[in-house]
């Protein structure tokens, strides 16, 4: 069986060479365990068949994008605030690679505390008049999970169309009884790729890692918070929990709506959503709503890696600073090179990761990559109070990204992710201020600190790094 899978890895799946070598090592040196790991994490030869179904929906964006491409360099982005040609080029890149339209007429509210985020989300749910669309990777049967679903059930009972899309693995915890009041009220429920239920696809890859909520097509939430008490600092092991999400009011919500349609129509077998005008209200944005934004999604169904490429583009556009927060840092060579070159160019590059691990191999592998960047002048920190789960980058107080994608191979290639790319100085400045405030509870990772690590820790780092393409 190992030989068969080795042949599959080399000749059929045509993975990245580094990933191929890592899997071959696992199959050769861990014969039984390597087979099991590959069965659950590695094989991907059904990918094209599984995700080509989305092509029909993706094609609906083409006409809109072609119009925007022609206008982008003829006029300034609407709103009267100039955007440099460099960032317009980034907008164009994401239109071409990800069919991500540029929207203006937006306002943004930043959340770094789970209590504030979920208070705002539940308030928005209770005010919904027509529909509520939500998709979250993790949903737990705990205090906040029950509170959210009680609000959803009440709205469904009142005649609002409510759909919830969970991931087949991340949201597998709640029992059927948890969902029954919601279903009895008329709520609609679907699960994305329930691989552990369908024994023919026993994979832990291809998870829907997105965290999106759309209320009446006018208000949207996107970021790193899942639905669970730990995300509100109610679990002592991880408290206080530090994350980042944004509430968007305006035209970018329509792009989030399309993302939800694509995912729901793939996952739901009985309730396909049509592109009805009710889901895309054509409201005029107030004059003070301006923030330009693109909603960018990536996953195994994209030929390129648009989220990774958006990170790379932001790094290369920096002239003063690049501040990154991520719970998992396993970059590929292109990200490493971009960060190293930015730091060597005199740009203030800083990375913040957790001080405590929730995935031990990922944690130690990340340490090894951090150490590699220190010689180039990159500064790195561990968040010592609680757990940091934010997935952000902010550049020069000009642009930023907030979403679900970590800085690792899994988010770049294996999971379905969605980020908001924000081209707004005020929002970027606010996110930078949060980063600088977080430094007060951080410790810097220096070369001297790495030199004092015990030998057993260094061995853990080396072994974990060896398998980092698989993590």
C-alpha cells in the first residue's frame, strides 16, 4: 500500500516537490502510520471532480470584473481619495486571479475582543428583516453557541430566511438535538464536505475554514473568530483570547454574499440559492462610507494561491513597516524571501505569534522559521498573555488584510479561506495601533533567546520543520 501511495504522490497528484519528498519520507520511515496519515491528510486526486461544480457560479462575476478592469486606471477609485497606482495594480491582480471586485461605499468596525464582536453579531441577527447567512469553521455546543442559535431560531420563527453552513469537521461537535430547535423554527442547515461522515472521503484536508456572516445583504462580519466560548475568553486555558474581525457595512457585503452562495450551493443538496435581487440590495451608501475593499478567497478549487499572493504583494508594496499577527507561521520559500528582502531593505518587519501552542508540531516548526528570519533583521514576538489567534497584516498605515487565513501551507493550499483586503489609512492605522499595544504583553524572540533553548527543544524544532509541508 505504501508503494502504491508513493507512486500516486509522484506520478498522479504532482504535488509541490517539497511536499512530495516529505510525504515519501513519511511513507518510507513510518510505514503503517505514514499510510494512515496520507489517507487522512494527503491524497487529493478527487479535487478536480469535487470542486469543478463551482465553475458555473464563479463565471457570473466575469462581466462585472471586465468593466472594473477597464475603469480602474482611467479614473480614481470613487470617493475622491487617491490610491497609488501600485495598489491599483494589486487590485487588478486580485481581479484577474480571484475574480475579486473592488467595492467602495463601505464602513469598517474593528473587533479585537470576542465579547464585543459577538454582541455586535447577535444585535445584527436580532435586527434582521429578510435573511441571515452564516458560515463558520468551528461551532461549539456551549454558552455562546447556544446564544447565537437561539437568536437565529427566533429570527427564523419570525419568517426571516436563516441559513447556517458549518464545516463537516470543525462543526461536528454539537449533537442533532442542538440543531433541532433551529430546524423546527424553519432554519436551514448544511455542512461543507463532511469527510468523517462519508467514509469514502476520510480526509482532514479541504476544510471550510471561513468565518463569514451576512445580514440582509447590508452588514457583514469576517475575521478569525469561530463560535465557541474560548473565543470570548471564557476558557481559562486560553484566556484572554486575542483575535481580530471586522464588521462591514456597505457594498463589500455583496461580495461576501457571493462567497456564501458559492459555498452553500456546493454543500447543500436540497436548498440551492438563486441570485435573487432580495439578496443584493442596491442601497446608496452614505457620503462618509468610502473604504475600498476586496473580498479574496482561496482554496483547493483555485488554480493559483490568491491569499498567499495578496500577502506577498502587500509585503512587496511596503516602504516603512509590515506588521503580521498569526497563530501559525509555516511560510513557504516565497514568503520567507519576501519578508527577508523587506527587512534587508530597511523596512520594519515584525511578526507576532502565540507563546503557548494549541498544535504542538505547528508551533515548533514556526519557531524554526522565525529563527531563520532574525539574521535579516525581522523582529518577532511571542504573545505571552493568553492566546493570539488573529490573522492580520498591516502595511505602512495604508493597507491591511483581516480574515481567516493563517500564514501556513494549510491556509495557502489545503483549506478554504476568505480575507478582506482593505485599502484605507484609518483602518490600517487602527490595526497597527492594536499591534503596538499588544507588544506590551509580548516577549521578543532574539538570537540570544534561541541560543539558550535546551537541546530537546531544538530537536523538536528540527523534526517539526522536516514535516512542515504536511502541517
